[in-house]
């Protein structure tokens, strides 16, 4: 009988005006002037998970936690894992190491003060640990994080380290090690080349047909023998959110098929095992290791 894999269920808790797609249209200094919808939308996510008997990992933005501590407590009270998404949703390539350390330390301390529990998981805004910003891993280790979920093994204009390990592993650094749970990709052969197709959720959940996502998860579990990770944002189940004027590509990435997200999530949940990311990693035991000491392209 094949092994029943638990896949990692994750949510990046941020509001619609925080996203990198709108960073040229909206300055962080104006965030407080927008109509916040993150508390209500995350409440709907909690109801959705409760209806399916699921628990997951919520990577919470420090900016959100500071303004909605009751939301953080509600997430914890329902048995979910609280993890860190940084404080100000700034991509790492725009930060110095000192600024990055201050950002993650501030967010981690906020979440730990609210929950009274250690926060050991991190996901970078827009998956922005890349070849040029792998120094961020050293800071995460020094700040007490045990695992990261930021390194997307794909080619993309905003993020990704093509060719990096596609499944959970340990990254060995000079100052220690950290577990990495990469966003899931499906490796397909095409014209003699192997393509890494992202199927882990978010915009890809809205872009690809639902059957393809379900098939991809099943293939990763049964053929590759690995757990997958699903991620999405609370604003992705809110098709009624305000529209931000921005470039066509940014708007397409953000608004495409918002009205289909919740139904696609429900179908993905049916018949599949999901758990918090830390739970999945702990169940895997010893992981393969790499140094990820990659030169810039």
C-alpha cells in the first residue's frame, strides 16, 4: 500500500495592498490609509479549514500582527502553526543585511509576544531568497529560525533559484543549518528538456486548471514520493477587493480568477492529507543536505 503523504498547507497572511505586484503603485507609508480586509478574509480561511478539519501554517506579516493581535491569537487557538513572513513585506534584494535582520527580528518578536510560543518558520516576501540574497539564510539561522520556505526552484522574473533542490532538504551554512521546504514544482520533460512547472498555489492555483493542480499534487506524492506544499493568500478568496491601478502584468497576476480560488481549494482539500509545515518536516526525519553556496548569475 503506498505511503500516505501529508502535504504542507500554508497561508501568507497579508493584505491586498501589501503585495509586491503593487510596490510601484503603493508606498508602505500609505498602507494605513487603505481599507484593510485581512482580518475578515483570514477569518474566512479559518472557517474553510475548520469545515475540512484541516490545520496549517500561517506565515503572518508583522505589520498585520501589530494591528490585529487578536487575529494571530485566533489562528493559534484553532491549532494552526504561527510562522513569520517578515514585518514590512519588502523584497530582500532591496534590503541590506542589517535592514533584513531588523525586519525579521521585529516580526518574530511581535509574533512570539502575542502567542507566547517560539516562532521557528519563515517565508520571504515574494520568495525573494535568490542566488544574490542567499546571505539571508545565515541571518535566519542566527535569529533562531529552524526552517525556511522561500527558495522557488524555477525561472521567474521576480524570484527563484533554477536548479535548486525541489524537495525538503537541509541547507548547511558556516554558522549552522536550516531546513528548506521549497514551493512545489512538477518536473516535466519537453523536447528533451526538463521543465520545473510551479504547482504550489497562489497565482499558479488561479492560472492552471484545477485538474492539473490536483494531478500534479498526486504525482509529487505517488511518483516522486515527496510531500507537496500548497500556499495562498487571504486576499485570493476575496474577488470583491478594491482594484489598484497598476500595469497589466501586475493586475493579471493579482486579479486573474480570484472568483475561482475558494472552489479550487475545496477540491484540492478533498481526499488529500494536509498538515502544518513544521509537522510535515518533523515527520520526514533526516533530510538530504546541500550548502546552496551558489555564485551569482
